[in-house]
């Protein structure tokens, strides 16, 4: 009988559940690593952050080479010319 247990590449603790992460660099080289929850925390954080940034954008951005960081400046500029709410206008009148 043969039992194969996947263990974390860092701590090799067989009692910990592992997740396999595949890492790819900008040159297209890739490798994979098995990590437990503790040792894979930084990798899990990257995945969580990528998912939070709208997954639809991620697929098109990859082909166009755009970085999601550019988006952060656009809404800020728009906010200055955006229509004010009645409450904001009333507040400005009070200050003047
Ligand atoms: Zn580990």
C-alpha cells in the first residue's frame, strides 16, 4: 500500500491542509508550490486582492497590458465636476 500526502513546501507538516499555488512571472516562467494556510498567507493575500479588483477587468487588462492602478486616478478627477447633492449645496450656502 502506498499513501501519498501532499505537504507544505515550507514546514512539511503532514497534518496541515495544503493549497497548490502556481506562480508565473512576466517572462512567462512558472512554477508551483504547495503551502499550508500559515506559509501560504502572502500568496492567499495576492489572490484575495486580485479577486477584489473586478475579475472582468483582469482578463481584458492582461491582453492590453494595462495596470488596474491607473483606474484609481479617474474617479478622483470626476468627483470634482460631479453634481453636488442638495444637502451639500445647502451646507455651502450656510457657510457663505
Ligand atoms: Zn507550512
